[in-house]
């Protein structure tokens, strides 16, 4: 009886998860030439623990989303076979005959768009979990966002990642080949997972301009386009504190109301030990949500944090 009950509960959880994503479809970008690998073979079919790299993110998405479109191009037959051999249902293949960047790859799939939201994800992400996608979806829905994307803290100078740049000109994602700033000033990278409102995508994707240096179209340019051409009543931000600091400053420069969700080590959780303090504020007691006007006067926010011993350290 206990085994039957457990199975019933697990089935209920799976059904509920799938129902959450009923208004979402997925596009997996798997057309690139893998030029940085310098092997002449697409990295997407590279075996990892007995399974092609590209199969991992598709299987993860398939746990949540029923409709998946895979954009193929370079060595398309090899990529298609690797995915087909994994026996994943409800996969549609679309060809990007000429590789003109991620923005162009998404555009090639336009005839398949039908859902309210579209998850766009790179095909070379074998370690992404369903929890990450679920969290992205929850935040996207909570704020009725036009576009949401996953970021990560990474200051490895050898990593060829697009970086989140926030300054007086707004927010944008700068591809690695065009990044000329100091990495420690912009330590957050674009993880390559986006959740985009379909109407926004339809209205904006075809207006993306071709990059002068590479002659490619980047899906990352959608972020800059949204920030520069849209009026916001409020901004809500969470994530790495250095990124949040720059977001708060950017919102202030535009007189936009902003709130940030801070993270600190909380040993007691009731405001006694002080391990979670940010200046004179206690995150566990006064937060965790703080408005930008208050944070702008906090001299520790964005600059310092406390380690496990409670010692103040620089970011």
C-alpha cells in the first residue's frame, strides 16, 4: 500500500509540473559550428558518460515541456541522429542552412511558435537541471516579464562567455569576442537560457541588427533592445550582488523604482548574531527585500560581504 501511495504522489507531482508549462514551448539551439573546439566535428555529439552532449539538455527540458524544436545546421544529420537515437518524443527539427548567429537561429524556428512563452536554450549545456528552469519560469511568471534569462558569477579570464554589462547606457549582454572591459567589473555571465514572451519575440526579433564585425545576429541583443526602448514602472532584481548593485544604480539613473533581494549567511535567522548584516541592516530581520533608495545609502552593498567567520571581505 505504501509503495502504491508513493507512486501516486510522484505521478501527481509530474502531472502538476507539466501543467505549469502548458503555455510554454522550447527551442534548443544546436546548429553552431563548434569552431572553438577546433576538431572539425560538432561538439554536440561528443559522448559524455555514454550519451551525446546535446541529449542532456533536451531530456531535461522534456521533463517539463511537451513541445521542443531543435534548430540544426552544422553536421545536421549527425546531430539529428544523436537526438533521434535517444528516443525523446515530440521533437521537431528546423534547419538553419546558413549559420548567422543565435538570433537568426531562433528566427528560423518562427513558424513553430504558438505558446505564450518560449524557452530558448543552448544545446551544449549538459549540467543544467530542471530546478534551474523551474526557478526561471517562476520568476518570469511572477513579474510578467517580457524576457528573463539565467546568469552566473564567473571571473575566469579564459572563459569565452557573453557578459552582463550594466552602465549609464543601460543593460546589455556583450558577446565574448566583443568584450573589451575588465572582467572583475562585470563578473556575471550569460548562461544561455532565456524565457521570452512570444509577442515580444515576434515584435523585436526581426528588428535586431547584424553585427558589423561578425555579420551575425545575436539573440542576446533582445535584452539591450528591451531596456533601451521600453519604459518600466519598476525593476525587481535578484542574483549576484555585484550585478544587483549595477542594476540598482542603473534604475536610479532613470528614476525607476527598484527593489533587490539580498542574500547573506544567516546563522541565527532572528537578528541576534549579526552574521547577515549589510551595513546597519540585518538581512534576516530587515529584509530580505530592500528598496533601491535605501540600498544606495548603504556603503557595504555591492562592495563587501561577510565570510563564515563574520569578517568583512571585498567582492
